[in-house]
C-alpha cells in the first residue's frame, strides 16, 4: 500500500447540523468533496474562532454522489469538536483531505463492527454495498439505545444488528457477544473478514475474538492526530509485518488509520 498524498485545505460552508441523537451530530457542509474511501479522514477546523491550535481528524461520514457536499459525525467532547457543533448554517469550516488509507476495497462482504463515533467510516461503505445489491452487515454496540447515534441512517440500506449493555435495544450485551451469537447462528462464518472501529477496549476485544474464531480483522484506529500528514510523528503506533520493513513504528495518519489487527503489536498483547 502507498501512503495517501497530502491534500490542499479547502474552505466549505456549513449547510446544516443534523441531530443524530445521543449527543452526536452530522455536520453537513457544501463544497466539492473528493472521492473518499471508507476509513479515510479529513483534518477539520472552523474558519473563524477556532479555539485550539490544531485541527481535528474526522472520518468522512456521508458524501453526495456528485461530491457536492459531505458530512462528518461529531460528538462534542472538547473545545474543537464543540466549536464545530456550534457552527451556524452559512459559516465556514476548513477541511484538508482525504488523508490516510481506507479499508481494503477487495473484501466483497465484510462484517462491520462499530461502537460510538466509530460508526462514522461505515456509512459510505453501506451506501456502496447497497448500490451493488449486497446489503452490509453492521454490528453496532452502545451502552443504551440513545448511545446508538446514527443507527437510523443505516436502517434502509444495511442489515443492522444492534447491541446494548442494558438491553434497551437489540441484543442484550457487548458487541463482541453479539458477534459470537451471530457466529453460532451462521450469520457470520469463520474465514470471513471483520472491519472494526470504536473505542480501544472494544477493538482489542474484537481483535482477540477474531483471532480465536478464525476471522480476519481490520481496525480503523482513533489515534489522536496533530498534523494529519506524517510530519509531527505524534500518532505513531507499534507495528510488525512486511508492509513496514524492519521499522517498528507506523504513523497512523499516513500508513493508517486502517491496519490489519495482526500488524499492530498492541493487539497481540491481549
């Protein structure tokens, strides 16, 4: 795989802020959006009144078929994400991307496992699969029904399997237990491939389960990124495998954010 080239920053205009429930929003913006692979990301900031020094990384959530608008899934948890969610229609935001490497495009029917804002990379993938007549299998886990922010966007285009810790919606239990349940029922079979994005503990658990039951696993890391194009080396992770030669570290923003689980040393320490 080759690293994605650095892209030019562009100023776009907020079209609307769509409430996805659970405290998360789809920040929709007008302006040309390049073709983007599921899992690639953009560095984003407001055009005015940006409260921190550096932009923030967000996976593209939705992209119009003609590239005339796009959106990011944002949950306001810090000053940067709150500033994006405070934008009003017509105000500007600066985006730089697409950056990084996407999920592999040669897997025809992956099982997608998401938690929280880790749902973001999968809407593009679900739309592509729906257009090909091959509905995506999406496993989405959260603490409660309200925490499943964005799940309704997938209802008509994907096969959605939800899990909640409190049993308020779908399967009662963790998303890993849901995956095991689907394996037992034949909805998922050994030898298939999982795409996963979400909180680190969830991804560790998914990777461990996949290794145990014979599923190939790719993870989209939510590592903090400062620059987005490999200059600051602030997003390095320990890696292994021929893709990296003898070098033990990888810049998530360049060689990631998507890695096969077996490439990540942290995933081998469960």
